[in-house]
């Protein structure tokens, strides 16, 4: 144990453990309360229905204390952004200031659509924390409405770039900066309301954090903030130490660079060394032409999401938890590109691939904790002009994919993207029919879409929507060319997805994996990819297979061929025939 470890251990021994737990819970509650404020006041459906934003809290040095609200890919690397703000305004941060930033190269951002509002918290004239909200804006300019431009080959094609900016101070909002922001979006009314909602959420958060600090006493509160980080570190080190030492490898990737067929790999070597993890991406492909490069902050967020979700759920999720991790991301690679590489897709792809590769490497060390792959999303965004003027932007969340299985639990048949770990809400179809010129014709679970296993992968869905107005579609369909939700420990892969657009007038079209296409009124059909299965399918409880058949998510043929389950003509389980069939199929 080194001198720094001695100091941390001494601090934890001096702090009351009950109070320490209460402080973490209080900060987590404040983060969630900020999220509730945002949901109830934001103008865009992407926030007030889907919750594509996340609230977090850092200490005065920009180190993450709580990420209890929202989406892991937003918050894990939040410290990068706040430390960039501190560096840019060192010595000039005052009560009443509010900061805004988004740039992945100059401001510690993940990708340009995710804007971060950071509000410093002062108590007795001392800076004690930042309350923050990272939210994916509906439109920030660039070459395609809706923030995703699959034709981008450099970051300048992707929208407005914001270094750390001071957008408000004690005198109020800076009108010049505000005008600049509204001028660079196709949806100024939405952005105006959304950014004000972000500011309001951080104001509520700041008031509660200040109240907590004042109640504990300034010096005591700072000790407890440090103690939270030290406790998170101790818990993670204990979890890592339970793994066998060694080197474990995982790989996932793409078969395209958004323009041409090409093999692109995310390779990771995870070294378990006592109570430390080295996450080494050496060997990963170089940065690519398209917008699937991962900014450094996004790579860290993805690794943190993979590691934290692999271990026990009761381990704290503050930045101290990740001190035992060393991340090696070579410059110029897919996971740490040089500017001006485009990166807008990074929070989904290659974040999926980073998480998968880390999961599968860690799963080699602890197979009982292995996580099957999630189907990679295939749904597009669409946008068009409103009759009264302005632009509408719709995210087709209804086409989200199936999740992977783990030991003891089937994969969710449909869930928010892997990078959200369920933190994104799938909006009601009826609401979107009121907001946009669409009619949802079908949104139902697929049959035989989930990977087979003792625990079945999520099925994915068949989503059919009719758009009654001309629209531009931004396609980003990583899961349609091959199965992407891979199984583990003997489980099978989920089914691949499909896409089809059928104009009211004209021939049906199979759109490109990535591209921008414009259609007059048309019907979009998405069959989303399924998640992978866990374990030997012959070990699946026959009653669960029967239930899946009755629910229409597994066919009778698949029950027989994949699971060895015999269902009689009357629809009941034939137990003797099932036992005999499975015995014949099992290895001697």
C-alpha cells in the first residue's frame, strides 16, 4: 500500500459509514430530481418522452460524484467536460455562472449533439461542486436535420462546435451567445425551451447540493465527497481482486466505414492484475472515414459502462470507482481519433462494440457473469417541414432492438440502446402520432428473433410506420447485414434486422446501411435485430419454452429443433417426449 492509499484508508476510517451512505444517496437523489425537472419542463419529445439526457454531479475539481440519472454513455465521461470548463475559466468561475460546451476535441465532449450545461455551486463563497445536464439536442445544424449526418467525413459536417462557453452569469443569460445558438439550429423553438429546461434543472440541483453542504458543514462535506470516491474505489478493487489474474481478450466490429464494405475491429486486451484492470485497445483499427469514430471521453464512458454493469449493481458509480482502471486508447485509432474525424455516431457505434468487447473479455475471466450481445440498432431518423414552417425531427425509437441474456434472466425483448442500459424510454406510439405526420401500423415482438439459450435473447420487434408527408431519412443500420447480438456460453446469436421503405407511389426500396434518402409519403418497415442467448438451449426450462410459444415469440418448430421441446397437438407440453429427445441430443 502506497502513501496515497494510506491517506484514503485513513479518511474512510474517520468518516461515519452511515453518513457516507446517506451523502451518496442524497447526491443520487438530487441527480434524479434534476432529471424529473428536465422531463417536466423540456420542450422536445426526445427529452420529455424518451429521456435522452442525463444529469450528474461533480466535485469542485470536476470529478464525478453521482451519475444516478439517465444514460451511462452520457455521464461516465462527464468529468472530461467539467475539467475542460475548469481549465478554460480557471480563476474566473463565479456565483451565478452557467457554462455550455459540446466539442469532443476542445471541450471533453462525446459528440456534438450532446450539449452539457454545467453550473458551479458555491457555499460561503467557496466552489464546492458542479451540477450538470448533458442532453442530445434535436438539431444543431450540420448537413442533415436531426443531428445525424451519415455522409459526414469530418466534424465540420456535423453541426455547431462549442468550446466551453459562459452563457449566463449573475446578470442573466448572455443574449449574444443565445442568438448564436438559435441561429445554428433548424428547430430554434425546441432548442430555446430545451436549453432553458437544462439550466433550470441544474439550478434546482445546485440549490439542493448547497443545502447538503451547508448542513454537513463545509469542511466535513468536502471530506465526505472525497470519502465517496475512496469508497467507490475500494469496492471496485474488491470486485476486481475476485477475478483470476491474467490476460483476456474480446473483439467486436463493423463491416463498413459508412461508405464502403471494410472490416473494422475494436480489439481489447483486459489485464487483471490483483485489484487493477488494464483495458488496452492496442490493435484496434485506425480511425475511419465515416462518423463512427469514438472520441476519447466517449471511449472512457463506454468502458465505464461495460465494467460497472459487469460487476454487482450495488457498487457505487462515481469516478472513484474507476480509479483502478487504466485505459490505453492509441491516438489515431477508432477509439481515440485525431481531428477533424467525424464522431456523431460514436455514442451508439462504436460504443456498442467497445462494451461488447469488454464484456466478452471479462466474461472469459468470470463466465458466470458473461453478458450476451445486444442486437445493434437499425432504425433511422426522419425529418420534414411543418405546414406552419419550421422542421420536425422524429426518432423512430419504436424500432429499437432486443437485449442480450445473462445468467438467470432472458434478454429484454425490446429496450433502449445498449449504451443506455435501459435508461432511455421508448415513447408511446399514440403520442408520436399526435406530434408527427405518422401512423404506426405495427409494433410487435418478433418470432424467433432472440438468440437461443438456457436464457433466451430479446426478440427485437417488427415496427411499421406510415409517414404521410415528404421526409428525409437518415439511415444508420448497423444490425442488418449480419447477426450482431452474439450469444455466450453456448447461447446462439439473435436474428439480424431488415429495413424496407415502400413509397405510396413507386417501387419498394431496401435502403443503404448508412445514407440520406428523401421519400414522398411512404411506409417504413423495421425488423430490429435480436439479442444473444446465454447457455445451452437444451438446459432451458421446458415450461418457459412453452410460454414463449404461447406468447408468439418462439415458433413450435424452433421449440423442437433448437430447444428439444415437444409440444403436443393440443398445445400442451409433452414432458416424456421432451426428456427423451433432449437425452438423445446431449453429448454422451
